[in-house]
C-alpha cells in the first residue's frame, strides 16, 4: 500500500470522469439554522443524489477505472447501505455484475433498494466488521474486484468532488464540517481544502458510539463502545489505513457528539429545511449544535451526506424530539374511582389546550387503595408553556399529580 496521499489532481480527474453522471447538488444558505446557531450555515444537499447519498461519487469513479476483464467478472463490496446503493446503481448502468455484502442490522429500506438496483445482496454478520470478514473468501471464490467503501484512492478522490463543488460555489467558507465513518469523504474533502484554501478549517464528526477515527488520531482517549447507533452510515469500528493517514495529515479536529444531538439535527433539518437526512447526514449540524460557540460568526459548510432512513426509525426520532422540546409529555394522576372522573379529567386537559394521545387507566396494580385509580396520559401541546397551565388547572380541581 502506497504512502502517497491523493492530490487535488486526482480529485479533478475524478470530477472529469463522473461529470454528467452525478448530480451537482444544491449548495444553499440556511437563514433559520444560521439564526439558531449563530454561525453562517451553508448546506450541501448530497441527500438529493439519485441513491440518496454522496457515495455514488467514489463508487462510480472506481468502477470507471476497471479493466474489461474485471468488469466481466464483476465487483463486490461491503456496506451498511449507501455505498452499496451507489455501487449497485452504477454497476448496473455500466453492465457490471455486483455482489453486495451487508450486515444483517442494515435498515431494510437500504437493503431493499440495493436489491432493486440489480445487485445480489448477501446479509452476513451482525456488524460491519463481521460482514467485511467474508469479503476475502468471496473474492477468492468468484474472482471479483473489490470496490472498497472508503479505503481506496479512487473512492476517496471521487468523494472529494463534493468539496470541489462547494468551494467552487463559495470560496469564502471558514470551516467544513464532515461526517466521518471509514474516512473516505473527509479524506477527499480535506485534500481539496488544503490545495485550494490551506487556511480553511476541516473538522470531522463522529458519534460517541463509534469514535474510531478520533481514537486513532488521538482525539478520543477511551474505548470505542460500539452498539446500536442512529448514524449507522458512520458506525465503523475500524477506519481505513489509507483514510487514517489522510485524516492525520490534513484535518484540524474531530468532534465526538452524543446520539441525542444527531436525533435533534435530523428533526431540525426536516422541520426547518424540509429535507430528510439519516443520522450520518445530520452529523455535521449535530456538531454545530453541540458546541455553537466554536462556530459562532463563521461561515460553515455542512454536507448532508445521506438521506436514507427507515420510516419507523424516523417516526421514533420525531416523537423523541417532541419530548425534548416539551411538546409531548406524560401526566400521572391519582383520582377517585368514581363514575365520570376520567371524563372530567380528559375534558379539562382538552379545555386547557392539551391533545391526549393515549390513556392508561389502572385500578388494581398501581394504586394505594381500592377507592382510587391511577391514570397515565400522553399529552401533546403546541407550546411547552401549556404544560404548566394544564397541571395548575388540574391541581385546582383537586386532581393529584404524581
């Protein structure tokens, strides 16, 4: 493996190779997010690529480099979803057979879309690492060519074309904030930044479940905990060797953010920008939300690098965000077990502006005596201040709030 880092010429060559086959996605200012964070926020909408992710760029650049005999035998990759779809789509366009190995934990929406694009999908292993362990065996058995999701110079160069477009549109950016999993995107982005604007700050972002690149470059001094992550697209336990060298040489810092910040960023992008992002796609905004003083007054470019998220997961995130915003809460109330009391209770909550989503009424297990009942109500309000109004109204009527 060469010690040579990729160069701006490699990225420019990739841009020429993929031109006309990849969308030059919008790069737009967000007035509301700028007001919210105190930074001047610019968003690169890579979630609007055909497969919903920037990963098409590197995948296509690699596929275009293959020799005729390699194309005829086919390619293989391992991916949690976005790279898989990029390889599957462009391999199909080029007539190249593609085999995709995915962890069994991959969101169903990503596995289904990959299969619909014409690739053979193999669900193997509980994690990216376990899925990756099968690749050498399959390569040897089938004579396939590996299209690595990140640790490949042509892939990194393809991902760097995002930064060419961003800096071509706004050469006055102060900071680029980039989600980091295996490191292919930030390696390509940093290569462009250092060549075109050496003073431009390049900051990576990782979830606190998988701060693997941060640990490898000395920005995280604890173990990598792993586990289920809202940002499965960057849930990589071991970053690439090539990408690690680029990151160590070219970037300024890596910020590690808690999962709940990523959830909040997903909800804000949907509510404010009306754009759907997966966890990895929202990680850059999560970093700004986690430390707004660091970015205050700076012109910040964020890459919304992916938009493939399971509908059920999205629903849970939005519900949880309503709880954080105090627009969804639970009331636990002891009341006399008498006819009409539950009706009165619900009516008063409604009159005070609350919308009741669920009611659990118990007169057996959770009460102190046989003449009492306990009610748990999930209540939704338009304004967080309405909770205090509802509770005061109920207390004045003699209801006992736990």
